[in-house]
C-alpha cells in the first residue's frame, strides 16, 4: 500500500530539514528541528536523528559548540533548488511553525529574569524587558521564598509587555490628571 504524505524516503526528510533551517533565524537542536519539521505524519524523530549528522558530513548543516545546528551556504543553495519538490501544504505548515519559533526566540531574547538569593533569606527577582534599541524596563522585586520568586519570574516572562504597557499608561495617566 502506498503511503500518503510528502515524506517517503530519507531524501524527503533532508529536503524538509533544509527548507525549515533556511527559514529559521536561530540555530536549533535536533529536537527543535524535529518539532518544526513534524508537519507530515511520515516523519519520525529517528529520521531526523539520522539525517542531521549526515547533513553535517555533507556540509549542508553546521554543528555549533552548544549542540545546535544551522544551515550552511551550501545547504541554502541546495535547499533553494529542492524546495519546489515539497508539497504546498507541507511548505505552508512548515513556514507557520518556523515563523512561530522565530517569534518565540526573538521575544525570549528581550524578556529576561534572574532570581538572586539575598543574605537575609529573601530572594530578589530582577526582571528586564528590552527591545531592538535597548532596555525598556528593569524591575526588581523581593520574594519571601524560592517558590514565589520562581512564580514571579515565570509570570513576568509571560506578561512582560502587558506589565510595561500598564505601568506606562498608569504613570502617564497620573501625570495628565495632575496637570488638569
């Protein structure tokens, strides 16, 4: 019985990996490559684990010191030549997953938190929000224990922009009401 879908053999796996890595703005782990390429039921994690080292040997991918991979110039050129062989629906799904991945990593580079134990037993949580130009906001809060510090850190990572917007609007609205 003929299998449906785009992935039929190892060459299809490699073409899809080239397509995805060419569109990523950041190096990726094998797990991330798999997650971004898993837009076709014919792909398995073991296929990706087999393909990636082969693609490093052939010069299509480069392994970085941190265990992540990025596409090489040779990979970009060969990927551009083979991209037409990918089914349109697979391309669309892959582009959407890569775009989401790029947005998430870009955002995480702008939102940072640090939990620092203090001598008195309290814990300081330093939270920063940056943009392309520089720092927008740095906030340091004290937490009575590790659990609350971690919770503050996680919630800031989820709501940093909202907190910044709320702070700006509150401060600017307060200034406007003082001038009236």
